[in-house]
């Protein structure tokens, strides 16, 4: 594993585990074999996340759109998802991993919900890697659920609508303490985000790799972290060390602003990063 400067490490890596079906197709195997191999890859990547000392790893295990798949495939994903959590929980616990579930109970099998909640309960006191299993998860659904909960608070008089801000919305997401995604990773060469952690990924760095998920190893994870570590994150600010705006241009632009606008701009720019755009 590369010897990263801690400061350069992503705090939160989100992974769209894509390509299980294609991996199976290429081998003339049923899609379920691709999912089995995908589960093995997930276990390996969690080991990699532990080695890299990541704080958060979020995985897209079953999306709100995955119900469109054949009944047989959905049954298989429910059953194998539940069973892998049951069989894995002891090892995760030994490794100080805290399991989280993000998603809607909705149409999920009760035994799947029970197993996810059990994993959360058993590992609740752990302080190492936070492993989020996104099961029956959709980014838009998450925002809808957050809006509903805020609307209830407004209707009950607990929240003043004028006080709704980004922080309040973040506090109403499935896992309020989840930090923003730093590195968003997708396998299988597809260049889409597919409704995954939309709010949380607003400032994420994206890495798309060609490997199909079952072929993805911890070395691929380390290489993505390497790419991330080499990027310059600015959050809408300017590159440090770049040549400043010419004085004459600054002064001519400033002439167009009212005294109040000048004062407000100066107050904002005195706090670097206070206005993200
Ligand atoms: C995407 O490949 C993969 C999935 C939809 C499921 C991935 C899930 C796991 C590996 C773990 C399951 C765990 C739980 C708890 C449910 P794809 O089938 O979309 O591949 P394709 O695009 O090649 O068809």
C-alpha cells in the first residue's frame, strides 16, 4: 500500500459497484454468479479500506431502481445480501468496523431490514471504518425523505421555514453525521452517477475505472486513492499561488459596485471558502 500523507487521504469514499452482470455474461454464467463474485470483491475492498485507514466507505448495494430487475435476480440479491451481512458481521466487528444502513425499508424483505439493523446494533460502539451499506437507496428518495421530515417540523411549528439551510437539510439525511463524499468511484467504464449520494457528493472528486466490479481489487482502490491524492480540490476557490487579478482590473470592476456591495464582497472574501460555488 502506498505511503500516503494522511492529509491527502479521502475521508469518505463512495463506490458504485457496477459490472457484475457483464462479468458473468463474459463467462457464459448466470448473472447471479456475477453478484457472488461481486460480494467477494466487496469483502476485499473493505479490507483495503481498513488498510488505507479510511473513515467512511459507502457502497451502492441495491438502488431504488434495482426493483426493475427480474424477480429471480431481486430474490437472489435480497437473500445473498442478507446472508453476507449475517456471515460477515463477526469479522467486521473484530476489525472495529461500524456498519450503517442507508435506504428505505419499503419493499425490502423484513429479514434483510432486520439483518441490517442487527449489524448496526452489534457494531454501534465501533470507532474504526464506517461501512455504509446503501440498500434500497436512491439519492432523490433520500432528499424526498429529508424534505418530508423538515415539512413535518415546519407544520408542527418546530422549524421556521426561513431558517432552513444546508446544515438543516444535511441533518435530516439518512445518516446525519455522514461527511461529504471526497472520492466517488465507479467501476465498469460507465460514466454515470446513477442517483448515488447526490447531496453528499456535491464536491466529490470522481474516478471512473474500466474494471468490472468482480475484478476490482484493493490495489485498484489504492490506485484511485492515489489519483485523488494528486488532485487539487478548490471548492469553487482559486488555485493557490496563481497570479492575482491585475490591480487595474480589480479597481475598474470595483467601480461598478455600490458601497454596500463592496463591503459585502470584502466581508465574504476575507473568509476563504465561505462561499462555495
Ligand atoms: C451492479 O452490477 C451490482 C449490483 C446491482 C449489486 C451489487 C451488490 C453487491 C455486490 C452486494 C450485495 C449486498 C447487499 C447487502 C444487497 P450489475 O448487475 O448492474 O452489472 P451489469 O451492469 O454488468 O449488468
